[in-house]
C-alpha cells in the first residue's frame, strides 16, 4: 500500500494527502500525517484539473451540475474521484453515479472525532513499528548469543585437541625414554654377566712356566723386553652425588657417558637435568661429550665424576 492510500485510509482527502507528501519531500506517512494535523484548516493550492472520461452511468450530465459522486450500492457520497477510488478499493463497490447532492463539510465535532481516530491509528502504527523493532533487536541478540556460543564451543574443542596432542606427545616421549633406559639397563646386566663369567672361569689351564725355565731366564733378558700396554675393557666409575653420597659402578669402556647419566637417574630417581664433571684434570662435560665413549673421554681404567646442577 502506497503512502497516499494509507493517508486516505486514515480519512484524509487524496488531494491533501498528495500535497502533504509533496510538502514533506515524500519522507513517509508520519511526517505527512504531522503536517496534515498541524494544517487541518489550511486550504491547499488548487491543482490544475485533468479531464477524465466520465465513468458513471450518468456521463451525459453536464459536469457543472454534478456536485458529488454517489455509490449506488450503499448510498455514500464521495466528494471527488479520489474518494470514489478509495471507497471502491475499501468496500469493493463498483456502481457510482453523479449526484446533485453536495457532500456536507465536516462539523467541528466530526473533525475532532476524525482527528482522534487519526491520532489513534498513528499511535497504533507507531506501536506496531516499535514492536517490530523490538522483535528485530531480540532476534539480533539471539543470533549474537548463538554465534558467541558457537565460537566458544569451537574454541573449547580446539583447546581439547591441542591438550590431547600434548598428552600424546608426552606419553611418546616417556615411552621412548623408558625404552632407552631398558636398553641401557639390559646392556649393564649383560656386561655384568660377562664380567662374572670371566671371573669364574678356571685358571688352572693357564700354562705355568717350569722352575727350570724360570731359572734359566736371566734378569737381563726380562728387563730388556717391554710388556705391551694393557687394553682395558671395563672402567670403574665413582659418582659423587649432590647430597654428598657416592655411587660406584663398573661400565664397559665403549659405553657412552649418557649410560652413566641413565644409571644415576635409575639409582636416585632424579628427573631434573644435571651435569657431570671431573676435578683432576678439571673438565665439565657438555652435550656432545655425553655421546662419546668413556674410553675417548679418558675415564679408563677408573675415574671420579661429580654431579652438578644445570641452569635451565
């Protein structure tokens, strides 16, 4: 429905409705309504008449003789063609004729009633508009809350996935560390078994030189022959812990220094990082040294290591 029809439905004549919309620059029904209420008794400039073909059954009458248009269906008088069109659209009536009866102007009481009715309709439309705006605001707020909940749920799921990844990574690291300790422990047990087997082997089979051959060997000959340097397969390591106590263990010379650190962790249960050093000659072992064998670090046939703190 156009703005003109809405104003006509409220009881304003078509010409005044069109003029009010024109004066208010077609800003809508409410500004036009306010202008009409403020200028209810003010005449409007006459618009140039447009000749129209008579649509009534009495089109033969002279235009000057007809003072109104009458609805043949209900007998209502219409002042002009605009009111006829409005009445026809509102009631569905289609039979109109020219009438010499003049439509009486509204009395002051009728004007007041019409104004009250118009104000009531305007108030009702304002209430309807405010209700629509309130419903739209509620819908926007519901959408905003729903969107916020969806974002919070997505963020929570992402955090849970990240936490699961961290837990799984820690489990893998602990499993790898445990497997490494088991390998070192198995190596230590195997070395102990070999040492025990070598210590319990019979020595009677070792050839003993006869007294005659011994006596025939001259001291000069023994002094002239130098014995080759002994090759050690094991080394005895004493570790001084931070609390002053000591640990002693025998390691294979080809084992890495990291095996000593794992041995300390297994014995003490210490999971915090620590370092190792020797006092004479003084040497602090770094990360690369832990990957080297004990023989390459000069810790054969025995050595004393001191457990040190590491600044994280």
